[in-house]
C-alpha cells in the first residue's frame, strides 16, 4: 500500500485486530492456528507493517468471529459505514474502498474499486458468496476458469464466487466499478 489512506487502514487494522484477538483471549499463535495465517503475518499486521491481502483479512475475521468490515473500519457513529481503503494496487489509482457493510443472511458489503490501465486484482474462491459488479466507467474484464467477461461502463455482471477470478483493466484508461458482495 502506498498512500496516506493505506497508512490509516494499517493503523485501524492493527488496533482492531489486536483488540479483537485480546478480547477473545487468543495469542497470536492461537489465532494463526485458527485462521491459517502465519503468526509472523499477524504480528506484522498488528505492528502496522503488513500489506495483508483481502483474503488474509477475511480469514482472520472469520477466525475471530467478526465481520471483515469490523477489522478495517475506523470508529464511526454509523455502524454500517466503513469507508476504508482495503486494497491498493501498484498504481496509486488502483484501489478498493469498502463503503458499507450490513447484515444479509451472513453479511453484505458495498465496495468502490478503481483499476489503472494494466492493473489487476485476483479474488480467491469464496463458496456461498455472490457479487454484483456495476462498471461506472471504462471496461472491466473478469476472468474465471469458465471464461472471460468484458463489462463496459453502464453495464453489470452478477456471479457466484465459488472459484478464483481475476479483475483486469486491459484498456488505456482508468476503470471504476462498484461491487456488492453478499452471503
């Protein structure tokens, strides 16, 4: 991560992870075993030094019995609002911002994303989860083992998240899109 926004995320994440882990009376080692994330990575996150993947944060949240949004959010009066950068690409223009998270059967999340030309993000399989992607501007390519889908600005795509997928900007201009994820 490269920006002040990502530095703020690391600070919120470090404090939130430590607070949730300690409130459950878990050592870093116990959390490592429960989440499948190395103790070294947990220590780096709690120290504000790690650029953890969204998948890593999701595994930590699940092991702690909290929502992903709870790990990355700053203190706010509105519990649904998160408004936190959760992923930063190689280019400072490429980022994912979790806007809000509300209960669904399990959880629902609203994200804004931007990918600079040539940048991509790989999402791991999340069985039982679904997404709707709405492209605001540019053209987004989503690739799965089942094929490739190009989505132009003003159009959307809905899919289950049962398999790994790659979101790519193959164009020469910034692509911006909104993702709603539910479980």
